């Protein structure tokens, strides 16, 4: 459970870092399962429905960029997403009726782990209200050198920043970002970041010789209903589940204006969308 100061920090800053949320034994077990899942995949041969490889490597390269939906496909990660310890914290932030939204693991391999540009999660999945939280579990010690999360505090109560050019959604903030207020959130393995869906965040390339694997889960209040915006809206539907309380019989609408992402092409992930945007900017 959060302490009163931790709750106040989340509400004021748009995030809170919870140190030592997972024990060394729990981290070791999750890492072992992750190593087992990753074994045998290469750029030339892998299940594209389950994972995404780092693109800048030879065909036999085995560096994975992302695992999709581990909390659907693998029991240990599913158990963590359903655990009372975690859901008690989420309930403190969002209320008693909770929907599990999605999960992923960003792998950040040594020397190559892909950059993630500044963005706000709510831009990807517009909801009728802002009661959605992203939860990042550091499975390794995370530092500036291996690409820890960066956030811009106190932006979560402001309007959504523009993520478009030419009328199309680019998956990244397209306005100039004032990085003078950005904070790197370094933490030991087992640390967890609870981050509001409107908090701008990014991470740099991993320039170290150490991995930075991060499990990311998202939950939303049951009455935070998704706004339909095409086929990309339904991609998470098979993984949604009620994890606490009851389904809502009505949507709670708090927003007078909800920007809708319009995709120029179908993409597999945030990485691919942001890479396309960066390439277009160079032309």
C-alpha cells in the first residue's frame, strides 16, 4: 500500500517511485522466466505476435526489443498483474473497479537498446477520463547510462500535448519539449514507477554494457471507457480483463476535448511509429 506522502507525490507530480517493491527472489524468478521465453529467437526467426526484435543486427542476432503481453501469455507475469499487493496500490490511485489494460516488456539490450521519444500514454488510447496508470517494474538496476525512464513532472493535469503532424498521429510529442524540467528516474531492480497516463516520458538508448529490462503494465478505472479510433483501438481488446470490483454500466466523461489519433499506416509498436516519424523529419 502507498503511504499518504507517496499518494500526495503521485497526485502532485504525476508519478511516484516505489523502491524495493519486489524482493530479490521475486526479481530472480521473473528474470529466469524471461530468459526462458527469449531463448531461441533471432531477427530472422521469431514469433512476431509475441515479440519484436532490435532491427539493427544481423539475421542471426538474438537481441529482443519488446515482448508483447507477457501478463496474458506467461503465468508468472500474469500472477504479478493479479497480485493483491499490486492491485491494492492501483485501487488507491483509481478506485475499487479496475480493468487490466495491457502489458509489455521493453528489453533495452546493452549498447543498442532503442530510444523512446517523449510521449504521453493517453495520446495512444484516448479514454473518457484520465484515470489510467502505467506501472513500470525495473527488472534490472536502471541508470541514465542504460536508459532509465525520464519524466516531466506536474504536466498530468494540463491539456494533452500535440503528437501529430500533417493531421496524422506520430506517437511522439511534435511540439518543442522543454527538457530543463526532465528528471531521470534511476532505481534498483525491484523498484516500481507508478505513472499517470498524462505524464510526458521518454528513455534514451542504452549505452552501457548492462541490460535494462522493464515490465510495463497498464490499468484503468472501469468507467474510463475507450474512444474508438479505428483498428488500432481494438488491438488490446483480447487482453482486457476485470481484475477488481465490477464492470461500469456507464462511462464517466471528464474531458471536454479528446484528441483522436489518426494513423497514417498500420504499425506494430511505439518503436516503429516513432522511427517512421524521425525518418520523415529528416527528409
